[in-house]
C-alpha cells in the first residue's frame, strides 16, 4: 500500500482542503475482517443487531486479529 499521495491527490487536497478516500486497510485485511464478521453472524444466528451494529470495532479490534469475538461483547 502506497503511503505517499500522487501529484493529482495533492492538487485535489489543495483545492478542496481534504483528501478522500483513504484506504486504511489492505484488500487482504478487508477480506479477513469481512470473513470474521460473516463467521460471527453465522455463529450467532444472523446480522449484528442493536448497538453493536454500529460498534463492530468492539467485536473485531484491529490489535487482536487472532482472538475470536465474544458472544456477549461488553458483558464478559
């Protein structure tokens, strides 16, 4: 993943005052997290519901990639 902006991206930033999108994860990392999400949803009977739907980072923290998510996040 490139860490420098192209000349076009810099020019766009200077014109608009922001740069978007910023790819924070590689394609393989995105695939890894999507797989974990789909596995979790299959194990728990469907899509994440309620508050956790907007807080999936709590279920799948970036610094704990090898730890499976809790069935009851926030209640352990």
